[in-house]
C-alpha cells in the first residue's frame, strides 16, 4: 500500500506544480466559486424571506444542503472531472497503453492521476458554509453532529465517483464523450436543494434512478437528525453497489479495448 | 534456421497467435453515411494470423514489416494490452493479458509515436512517478537515472519541461522512463521514429548497452534498417499478418536476394541500352553503374563485362539489406509464402 501512497503523493504533487504555472486562473476560479455560491444562497434567501420552506427544510438546513453541494462540486472539479477528462484523452491518443502496462491498478491510476486546484476554492467555501449553517440550526451542531454527516458524505462522494467513472469508461467504445462532465455537473446540480423540495416524481427519480438524494440531502438530513440510520444504510448500499458495478464495467470495457492504432 | 540460443527457455512465446478485428465498413459520401447509420456493415480484418516465434533471454530480435503488417498488433498482444483472438502469448511464463503485476514489473513498452512523459513538467517528475509505481527506492532511482542520462548524454534537459525538449531528447528521456525499473523484456515499437542520425545512433548504442548489461530480451520494430543491422542478429519478417521469414539477418539476403550487386567503374559513359544485357540497372551515374546480377549467372556476367567493357574497377557485393527487405514487401508475398514450410496459414481461419 505504501507504493500506492507514494505514487499518489507524486501524482498530486506533479499536478499541482503543473497548474501552479497559471496563478491568475486560480484567482478567477476562486472569484467564480464565490459568485456561484453567492447566487445559490441569494436565490434561497429570496424564497425563505417570504416564508417559503423547501419541503419542510428550514433556512439553515437548506443552507447546509447548498454547502454540501458546494463541497462535492469542489471535489468533482478537483479530482473527478480532470481524471474523467484524462481517460478520454488517453483513449484517443493511445496513451492508455502506458497506464495498462504499469504494475498498478489502472482504475486507481485513472481515478487519481490528476488533481486540479480549480476545485479547491469550492471545497474551502463548502466546508466554511457547513460549519456556519450547522451553527445556525435551532439546535446548533456539536462535533458529533458534524461527524455524523461525514460517513453519508463520503458515501455520497463515492456514488458520484462511481457514476462518473462508469460514464467515462464508455469512451473505450465511443472515444468522444466530452459531454460526460456536463452530464455529471447537471446531475450533481439537482442536489443543490433538498430533494424533498422537488415534485414527487422527481423525488423518486433523484432517489432511485439518479441517486442525487444520497449525495447531499441524506448527509444533511443525517447531520440535522431529520432522518435516521436507515438512510445511511441505504446510502451505503447505493455506494457499494455502484462501486462494484463500476469496477465490473471497467473490467468488461478493458476486455474489448483495442488500443488506438500506431 | 533460428539463431536463438536453444539452451535457455524462451522469454517470449507466440504460439499460433492470432488477432481478428471487426471494423465498420462505410462507403464515402452522405448516402454511405446514412446507409451505415441504418445498417452497419462489418468486416473482419485478420491483423495477425497464427504466428509462431520465440525470443530467447538476452536476444535482440528485429520485427520487420511494412505498415499494417501486424507488428504492432502482435506487440500489443504480447504486452497484454489486447486479447488474442486465438493462439497463445506467453512472456516470462505469464499470460500477458492477465496483466499480473509480477509480469508487468519485468517488461516495458516504448512507442516512438506515443509518449508517457508528462508534457508540462520536467522528465525527472515522470521518472519519480515511475520509480514509485515500480517500487524503486528514490536513491536507487536517482542512481539509475544518472547512469542512463550519462549514456544518453542528457543532463540539464531533464529539469526542463518536456515540451521544451527536441524530439531526440524526448525519446531519450522516454527510454529512461521506460527502463528505470530494469525490465527483462523490452518491446520497442519504432523507438527511433523521426530522430536525426545522431540521436538514432545514441539510442542504438544505449539499447545495445542495456541489453548487454541486463541480458534483456528485446523485440524491436523499426523502419530504419540501420537500427536493425546495428542491433539485431535475428529478424522476423512479417507481412499481412503472416511471418515470411525468421532467421539471421544475413539469411534474409541469402533467401530473398538471389542476386548480387555488381558495381562497375568504366572508362567512359555508357547508355542504359548498352548495359542492360549485363543485369538489372539499379543506378547509372556518369561512368559508374550499379547492376543486380542473378547469382547463377554472376561468373559469366562478370567475365563478359571484363572482356567487353572498358572496366577500371569492379566490385561484387550483397545488395543493401534495405533494398532486399523493400523488394520483399513490394513483390507480394505469394511465392515467398509458399517457400516457407514453417508457416501454417490455414490455422488462421478461426472465427473472431
């Protein structure tokens, strides 16, 4: 395992030093994140000012969902999206061969090779807002309350990862799949507000078809005590199921990989 | 026929190795596109047809053939990148397509047209990543990089971003990245592609040195005959997925060039018509003419030339290997395939 840890450290070190060349862009990304988050909060604030409660979620509770969304979005931008992008580049350029020939799990490599600092502002903003929203709840969260959200949050992140990786795997056959990132972004965006706020049909879809509910709503609901263990167990089931399916799908894809011609 | 040392167990075995690809067949134009969209036509390409060969430990084998001959496909099967349609690939006792770490740790692949170096970063960063992946300790990796870089005459280039390097420097750095873990089996697909003569020479010298020091087996494809003549004692000639020849480099000339090259230096200039009776004119340049003469008529032709023409100098040599191989590929392989009893092309007729 130390071999993987050492490799990961070098992967991320190399990615960061490659991106550090473009410092100005980082500032733009940070400004963009603040504006996006500000916009989301402003929309919410307008609704709540007029006494509207999203599916029975109070203002700080809804804010918590936005915070979790921002954090996951940051994770997606920092780790998931750049690596998904790299998979299709590897397939197109034929450099996937170099990955497959290394004595290291190819899925690990392709999931962690790149780290983009663009997502970092979102991660930081998300974390800050989680702490703030938690302190504004009717019963402010203690350390235990925050910690309770950690497991469903990690499971939500795993679900997001598995769906995206499975989609990126499609590039083995179709090569051009540049819209995967847009699709995943749109999917996660649905998790910006508490799922109970949506119409019943969407609620079902976002829980059982596209498991958005497990990414932001379940962690928030667990932290605030709105739901119990059942949903966390459900979250575990979804995450493990999708991870296993995604692994199987990847291996299946490799069997039909033909490698870009010379 | 094979020049391989028969005493040691082979490191690479291809046994009836076959690869069929299914490709979409599309007619040009809009109508063709529409038809293709509605009803896909597929065609099976037999990229590699039941080839058999082995590579012994420490042996450097040249894998020759025109574009599309099946060289790269065979290499991809031997490195475990793609699954054979039928037949067996074996490297160091492993089945490559299973991609066992124990095997992958001991082999490497260099492709002249693809690169593994990280583009925006100095090559040293890639070396470090590779060292971590292969579990080579940092200080040992540093030592190896230093040693290789010395042989390849690279130094401060390794701390510059890869995108700032010349093609030759980049390929040298690619080699370091590919050999840092001291692999036992090297698959080199056009490692000197596009390099200038100096860089080509450096790469060849380096590979020869590595082979001698580590006793590694090398399967090398190249379009530069100089690579082959400098490195390989044995060559495998493949075309249209079938092996045409497997044996010593010298044997290629013997088998496929039943003619010698006669160069005449004459007192005065002659026209082609006057010289055509002596042999096939390869080159006529002022008073020097280069002829290809059938081996069985060589003595009489030389005697006739010496008596009939004002010859100042006459040399007889084997034609250059490039020309022999070139002719071999150009002449169609039908009659040559017949000459080769070792081939079993019928075996290739296996469904994909």
